[in-house]
C-alpha cells in the first residue's frame, strides 16, 4: 500500500521554518478551516472537476496531498469504490484528527491517513495524485509537483490565481492578507505571487508529464491543471 513505505532520496524543497509555520497556522485554525472547507467543497464545481480529471477506475489508489480535515475524501472514495484505496497526507496533526473523526463516523476501511510533508512525499506510488490549494504554500511548487509526478501516471492540482474580475481578485487579495504567514505573502504583490506559484505548479506537470490539460473556475480565481502520462491515457 502507498502509506506503508517512505520515499527515499526525495529532494527537500521546503525548510524547517517554513514547515513549522504552515503546521502552526493550520493547527491554530483547524476547527475554522474544517467548517470552511466543508462549506465551500462544492464551490464552482472545482471538486467535481478535480475528481473527474483524476480519471481513476474502481480499485485504484489515490493519494491526496494536503487533505486537511478531509472534505475531498468522500468524493475520492466514491471514485475508487469499495475495492479502491484513498490515502490522505497532511502536515498538521490537528487537521488529521478531524479527518480521522470523519473516517470513524463513516466507518470507512479503505481510507488511510499519513502525517508528512508533501514536499518530501511519504508514499512510494499511486494510480493518481490530487492536491487542492496546497501548491501556493511552497516556495518552489514546480519541484514539489515534479516529485508527485514520480508517484503516479495522473496528477491533478488546483491553485489560486488572480485571473478573474475585479471583485473576485479583491476577495482573493483579502484572503492572502489574512494568511500571509502561509503564503509568504510579504512583498507588495501577493496576488502576483499566487499567480506565479500556480503557474510554477503547472510547469512542474509540463516538465514530467506527456500531456497537461486545465481550466479555470470561480470567476478565474481558481486554476485546475491535470497532467498525464500517455501510457495511462484511457
């Protein structure tokens, strides 16, 4: 199983200070984030688009990096069926505690959780990888996504980008200002930084995968990119 072995030799692309800052921030807001994530899980059709882009079959294994409190786990489990396996990876223990509570309530036996840094994946293989709104946290998203491409034939990432109308961009700007420690948004152009990191995540797919597709959602503030190896095209 994907969660049973650590990946060796992965290149570390985040420092300990960055990891501690992300863990502390998400740990402090775990309860609020849990509510927010569940309330907005279906916003703009992003989750459905991501799950569809994974193109998984019943019995497959899907790894979600940055699973948080688990808002995507029900849809992923439905996609792979009772014979499939879903592995959620997150850096923050409090987030995983809430995800474990969800798994216990639902009685799921084919969903596993692993605490670890997505930049140095604590898994060795999967049929598909999903990550939503996580790549914006990494100083070098292209390198991180490149690591994920070594694990699976299909990788789907969703990220923030200021490519919408003025009101949507204003809301995204306010969000980044409330979360400066998470996004390292200390310069004078936090929206530009988000855009650059989302673009870098796509470059990571383009560098490792044979085909990359994508789309925009929620007035252009969310970009979904999916990379595939041609041998895996169905």
